[in-house]
C-alpha cells in the first residue's frame, strides 16, 4: 500500500476512537452523578491502579508502557469532565474577591520594602504606585510580617532573576506566611561597581548574594578580593559610604551612587546585558483586579511516583499554560517538597474556574497565592 492508503486506515481508526472516547466520557458523567448521589469521592485510586494493570496485561509487550501513559491521561480527562461545574469554598472566595476588588489599582498606599533608600525593591514599588508611603525592613521576613499584621497594606518582593535564578529565601518564606499576590512586574537591573573614589584599590566588595552571582565575571577580574554578603544592594552602598576604609566597594544601583555620594567605577557590571528581576506586590487580603491573567499556587504532593504528573496532566487537559515550576524542600519533612506554579490563564475563563474547583483534591496541601496581571 502507499502512504495515502495508510492514512485512510488511520482516519478510519480515528473516527472509531472519537466515537468511543465520547461514549466513555458520557458513561463517566453518569458515574459521577451516581457517586454524588451516594456521597462517594470522584477519585478512587485502587480502581485506577487495577484498571492500569488490566489494560497493561491485555496489551502487547511493546505497547504496555504506552498503554499505561494513555490511560493515565484518560483518567485525568475523565475526572476533569466528571468534576466540571462543582463549586468549592476556594472558588467562592475568589469570586467574592473579583466582585469586591475596586476596578482601579490604588495610586498610593503604605508599602513594605526590604532594605534602605535606593533598594531595587523601592524602584519596583515606584512602578506599581505613583505615591507610595514606603516602610523599610531589614529582611524579607519583616516584609511578610508587616503585611500579616496590617502595618502595611502592600509589600514588594523580588522573586527571580533572569541570570541568577530564583530568590530561594523568598520562596522558603512563602511557605510560612499568609499573603496574596496582587501585581507583578519585571525590571531591568543594572548593577554598578561603587566606591568612595575612582582610583581606589578594591580589597572587599559588599552586596546582596543575587547581585554577587550576577556580577561573577567582574569580581573575578578584580583578583583576590573579599566578598561580603549583605541583606540588600542599597545597604551595601550605605555601608561603603559610612565606612572609614577607602578600599571597599559595593555592587548596587546607579541611584545609590547619587544617594550615598559614591563614584561609579563600572556601569552595568552584571555578566549578562539582559538582566531582569521579577518583583511581586503582595497584600494580606485577596484582591483581584480587572485583567488578571496569571495565577500562582503552591502545593504539597504525595511522595510517590506520578504525583506531579497528575497535576501537569490536569493542566494539559484544561489547556492551561505553565509559566514556572519551582520546588523547595520542606523543613523537618524528609524528601517532601512544596511546589510553586505560575499559570497563564484568565481569571474569568471556564478553565480557571474548573482548575480552582479541582486542584485541591489531588494535593496533600494546597495554597492559592492570587491572580494578577503583570505591569510593564
């Protein structure tokens, strides 16, 4: 036979697969209605394991692994269809936030930032708000605490950098604290090498660990210099300005040079020219402003094969794009992780509603972090 004849055979098989798939999903919907009447859970792991073993045994040996993958996805699609339309307490909370959040993001508010005047968090804050009342805190924990206590309405947090990767300390704190993401932005970051005079012989550099990682080549070219990690790049500039020594320098922003009276020894000291940091604006209350098209969630999954696959398969079944997947070990829980996911989906879409109503059921722990848009 030629290629066209083979394709006709495939088309005939596909027609039958479509018919049988729809028939199977219709039966699944009837089973869901029965389970609801009887108060039974949709997910029955023992039944699925038995079914996977059965279809694998019925398959040719070279098809068994393919059949298990196919039926695992089929089970996810079936559950998605069965649970369609079920409302949950979480979605009621989200819907209430959509209805009660003002249409316009506030232009002024009390905002918590980590560091001191001139910090990158301050510059990001000024992208979110026209006239913020900024309160500075020494560490990220202080920013979270200010939000939870109501001392500040909003907080600014760096979450990831295009060169150095995720800010792991922030991810670890996100596990411990309660908050809601209301906005995000990406900001180009240009680190400058700052000192008291342009002809100084540098023996020690101060900066934040992320900036140090982003400027590794420049530090290496300086030779045998000591590197000291600070809580913030602006604090590093402040320390250099206040130091009695003349052989110290800071990796900080251009704004800090003017602010603290320092000289710029090198502009754009980072290794890559395309150096951006993503910042989040967080609040205590759930606020969802018009146009929200990104959602962040955290989850703890069962420590067994296929647990993460079930989540990813559910996203695939709903056609939701996964923008980021980050995992962090849970303290005092061996080999268990908290997974952080950024999803691209409109808060008004049917797929978003369905996911929020279903996802908690396949996790040991689930935390909705908010739906928001990204400020350019």
